[in-house]
């Protein structure tokens, strides 16, 4: 079993994967409680346009995905204010734009296999460059989320009450959307652009079945996210499967187990 850790690419995959698991869960809790889960779905598709752009320009794709995702995230935040009563329209506009760009840029590249790895993830392609990018950025996101814990707590439940409490709502919203964009871009190597939104939401959905407090939800979200990533990486390695799919199915498995456990518990009591 431990032979998996003798391979350099798996060592890198576990380092990157566990960092992604933690930050995706932290981001996911706020997104779900703010009822903005589809932002992750939107930005993950936009990030694909950034990947294709990087390949066309001969630049490391994660860098361009980061830039494009952050720009798109800020665009969403701006459009949300313009369509205040129809906030979901901002997601549709950015998603349509991102998919259109991604389709055109991907058709211009001659690296279909490389694009595929960013769509569904690839453990064999995780490099030390990925580790050196994800490690400091991931730690920074964790520190920011921890330092601004109470601000994000208020923001998650009521922006109105957050304003009354003197919390800089606009600044926090902008900062948060930037953190979401960064998290999604960093996750593409392991989980893949088409699946990262599921890693952001599924562990939180599982945690909400276990805990009713905010702190408890955060803790269990991180726990189930880490379990899903590690389970998925093990399965991916030994069965030679795409890591993104195995990670997401592992996450679905934990959710189904918890739902079944709760159902059985209710029947017994």
C-alpha cells in the first residue's frame, strides 16, 4: 500500500491534492451558505479558456487560468450589483462568455491531450512547479480565511447584518471572489476544470448532514474533502483512472453513506 509514496509524481499529487482539499472546503462553506454554489461552476468553465490561452501563448496554463478566472470573478461581482434582483444573470453572462472563448481557443490549439488533462485532472502531470505554486497560495488562502473568519461568517448569512456590524462587505465580497477564482485555477491539475465545482460543494453538502453549527460545518467539510481527495488519489493510482472522476465519486460515496446513516438512525429512533 505504501509503495504509492515511492513515486515522485504521487508525492506531488498528494501534497497538491490535500492543500486543494482544504481550501476548496473552506471556500465551499461560504459559497453554499451564500447560495452561490454556481459561481464555482461558472469560474471553472471560464478557467478552461485561460488554460487554452496559455497553451496558445506558450505560457504555463495555470498562470493564465488564474488571471482569466480572477477577471471573470470580478466581472461576476460587478454584474451582481447591476442585476441586483436577478443576480444569477451575472453567472449566465460570464459562463456564456467563458464557454464561447474556451471553445474558440481550444479549437485553435493542437494539444487535445493536454487540454484533456486540465478538463479531468491528471496525477502524472503534477510537477514541482505546481507544488511551488499551490503550496504558498494555498497557505495564504487558509491564513486569510482564518484571519477574516468572523467577517466571512457574517457575510455568509446576511450582508445586511454584516454592514450593521461595521464589516466592509464590498471589500470582503471582492476578496472572496478572488479567493474562489484562485482556488479553482489551482485545482485544475488534480481535479480538472469540469469537476472542481463538485469538490467545492459535495463535502459541504455532506457536512451539513452531520453538523448544524458553522464551525462544525467548516470542520466536517474539510474532513470529508480531505478524505475524498486521498481516497480518489489511491483509487486513481491503482485502477489507472482519471483522478478528478475518482475524487468526485469518492465524495459522492461519503455523502450517500452519511445520508443512509441518518436515514437508518431516524428509522431506529
